[in-house]
């Protein structure tokens, strides 16, 4: 399991990357990991990244976000205070 400190470190590193760098990394990840990584982005950066994705990538990301297990996992992290919504 990832500790809150590790998550903070990953979030900070990710948000320092360029949009192109983030897209490159996201494209190498399986859908679940892609969603979790995308959710670590600051809102403005997430919007930029989403807008640079092609329509198929956008659709895949949205579908992956609707996965009930992922929603439950994300909700538990938010409820525990380990992550902001």
C-alpha cells in the first residue's frame, strides 16, 4: 500500500512534468493505474492533459473512472483523509 508521504511525493513529481511528459507516462499504464495517476494531477493540469488526449483515450479514461472497485478505493482514501477529492 502507498503511504500518504509517498503519494504526496508522487503527486508533486507528476505535477512538475510537462503535459506531454504526463501523456507519455499515462499511455504506458494500464487503465486503473492511469486513472489513479490522473487523479493526482492538479485540476488545471488535469484539464490540459485531458484536452490533449485523443477521443479514444478520453473515453477509455472516463470508462475506467466508472469502475466500481476504483470508485470504492478512491472513496476510502478520501474518507480516511489520505487524499483530497
